[in-house]
């Protein structure tokens, strides 16, 4: 089977500690924790992208893309980029019959 040669990423010790904390934290969105797991696993020289993808349920192109984003952006690659378009806004609550103005 043809595959890319292993290309590991180099993480600083502080980054490894932060990524491990993100993975353990239960209040972080799962997509961010998943990206942290991928980056931690890709530091090992024996990491095989296809096996990692099967184990974590991610496509190999997603893993490669995340690794390249990390090389370009650093740890900011873990988080979603801002989206274009109008931000969501909540509409004001509708009037309720019990709050109708009284006529005197």
C-alpha cells in the first residue's frame, strides 16, 4: 500500500502540556480535543496517518490539513477560524397574554 513518508511535527514541551490539558478537560468542545489528540499523536516518529485516522475516526486528509495548519499558525490551528457572514442574533421575546397592557 502506498502512503506518504512519515513526517512528524515538533511540539515544544509547553505546547505538549497544554494539549494534554485540553484533551483531559471536559469543558472543551470535542472537535478541539480531537485536534489536540491528533497533534499529540503526530509527534511520534512511528505515527501512521491511516491508522491514526481509523482509530480517531478522522479522514487522513483532515489529519494532514491540521498538521499543515499547525505548522503555519501554531496552536491557533486547534480552534475554528472566524466565519464570514452576519452573526446570529436572538430576536426579542414575543408578547404574552399575561403581559398585555391594561386599559383603564
